[in-house]
């Protein structure tokens, strides 16, 4: 569980820093469609406090149009959301990523 992300899950957008590691994908269980994802590593707040070591985010139309390069550090705004991890666990993720810029 990403305990530091849980502390700032308030429905508001926050500014984060992270390194783009690589693209990936998964098959959605309900639709059977392939969904592209992006692996972000070393997620911190603007003060440099580490919030989590990595997070996978779904590539939406905004991220699809952004030019992201592996190994580069980016700043962005996002909300912290939750998702069910298996049948009994809940975890935290970044959603609605916007305002991406190189840091």
C-alpha cells in the first residue's frame, strides 16, 4: 500500500515529480481491450518527500498526446485515487494527470 499517497487523498489536485520509466499495457478484464499504461518511478512532492517508489498510470488522451521520454524527470498535477487490488486490498494511484512539464 502507498501510505504516503493515502495521506493526501483529498479529492484535490497536487503537484508531483516523477521519472518516466517505460510504457506497458494490460488487457481490461471487463472489456477485453488492451489499455496502454505508463510506469512512473520515484514519485515525490514538490518539497522532495518520497511518496512512493513507483506507480502505473493509464494512458488517457492527454497522456497519449504528451511527449514523454524514458529516464526524464517530469512535474505534473494529479489527483490521488483508490482502486481495489484483488478482493480484499485497497491501494492508491494517480489519476487525471495534467500540466506535464520537464523538471
